[in-house]
DNA sequence: GTCAGATACTTGACATCTAAAACAATCTTG
DNA sequence: CAAGATTGTTTTAGATGTCAAGTATCTGAC
């Protein structure tokens, strides 16, 4: 095993600066990531309100249900939407009030409730989804196909790292 | 100018598929972007609550003020935080209540009010910012230095495109 | 069988967010 | 200088989000 000499004063200063430089760089990446997401989110949110008189959380919940025709429990929705159960209860309440989703009892577990799109909800979502996909395509059009693939890859790498670091 | 023959039936189908494939690809990029941002945001939000009994909107507002020692007007804060004025009013209210920021009259325009960190607010923010930078560095550690630079570059390109498309 | 602990959801208190309207001060224009 | 448009902020109503506490149900050890 090789011994490592204690860093000189200059080396310590360099390490200090490097560390801070590295942190600043990470901050810049994070702020730009947040900025892009917020800009897109605000734009889609505005358009959803204007064109369909609905909101992004409602659209997202319906999108999850559209992918699961047999419905999802409140807990599954909570996990997939990455929000708390209390929140899912509230959004589901208003969607149910508007006749777009329905709560059904779960056969083998009376604690759980299955949420499912109603026919009206499914029809509305299909219309919204088609328009929404066009909006996203438009908003991302600043990137060509190779850039999109590269961005997708880098975000995947970031996401895998988050699972390890975050929780 | 060369005339282009009408597309055959097969070509139309191919275009239709291509367009949808392109949209699906854009959607995948957007969903992953949103997912990464949400994961990081939730993690930082949880840590801010646990370690400093504060929230991300409060931290973000204080961060803007920390970069402008002379203070900012409510409108400037609204722009930089990309939220509505009404929201800035609310968050500023609670920060003021807690003695972390203060509202001052603007000398040449009595409509506007300047918001500034108090000494207490500045001291608290400095402590939080140092820890926060470490968290971001940790959360992004799944990416090496070249990947971070490439991600930063791609997000910059995306952001410029958003200015053109979104509004 | 029963009872403690885990699980699924709802509720309640509060902070954040938006859009839209209200208000107040300033600017513009005649 | 006065009328009207503009600008900066706050207020209001409603949706979304958290956490913590409460209710109902399920599960498993005894």
C-alpha cells in the first residue's frame, strides 16, 4: 500500500476551489433543468386550461388511468403520479364530481378502491391526449432527433443515479 | 421548381406512422425530463423541511434576493421565479412575518415595493445555500463531468427553442 | 378466535399556485 | 392640468400539494 503525502497548503486551496466549482456546475445544471421543466409545464398548463378547461394534475391522473383500462387503486395512482395519497383523493374527488372517473370497490380488499375512467372520461382523454402530444412535439422542436435521443439517454442516467442517492 | 408526385397510399401510411413515432419520442423525452425534475424537487423539498423547517418556494425567493443585495421589486421576483404576482405576495408575506425579508418603499415609484433580505434572512440563507449546493451535487452525482456539460448544453438548446415556440 | 400491527384511504390544517378583479400610483396625451 | 391607459401590487376564489391524524380493514401470531 502506498502512503499518500499530506496535501500542501496550495493543494488544499485547489481542492477547495475544485469542490466549489464542481458544486456550482451541478447547480447550473439543476437550475437549467428546473427552468426547462417549468417553462414547458406552464405552457402546457395554460393550453390545457384554455383549450379543455382542465388542469395538468387532472390530465396526468387521467393519463395513468387511460394506460390501465382495469383501473388503479388510489395507492397505485399516488405512486405513479409521485404525489401523496391525500392529494390523489382531492383530484379524484373533482374528476368524479365531473363524471370523468368512477370509484369502484375492490373485490378482495374493502379498504382499497379502484378508480377507473368512465366512458365520458375515456373519450375526453383520447381527444386531449392527441392534442397534447402535438404540443409536446412543438415545444421540444428546438431539439433534432439525435439531440433528443442524447437528452433522453442522459436523463436516464441521471434518473438511475437519483434512485441510488435520493431515496 | 420540381414538382413532387402525390404520395402513394403506402407513403401516406409511413408518414402517418413517422409523425406519431416522432410525437411518442417527444413525449418520452418530456416525461423523463419531468420525472427527473420531480424526483430532485421532492427530495430537496423534503430535506429543506427536515433540516431547516422551510420550503422550496421560500428558499427560491430568498436565493433571488441573495443575488441582489439591493433588493428586488415584487414584479422582478415574479418574473425571475416564473410565478404570478399574487403568489409572490403570499410567500413574501410569510417570509416577512418570520423576519427574513422586509418590504421597503421604492424611492422614485411609490407603486412599487422593494423586497430585501434582513440580516437574519441573509445569515439563514447563507447557511442553507451551502448545504443545498451539496445536496444538488449529490443528487446529480450519477452524471460525470462530461455528461453534465453535455446535458447543460442540450438543455440550453431546448430552452432557446422554448422561447420561440412557447411564448 | 382475538388482538396488535400493518395497510388503504380520507380528513383537516396550512402553504403554494393560478387567473381575474380591485386598487393605487404613474405615465401619456391633448 | 385632466382623462385615460398603463403599471405594480394586493385581494379573492378555487385547485393542488404536504404532513399528520383519524377510520376502516386486513394479516398474522398466539
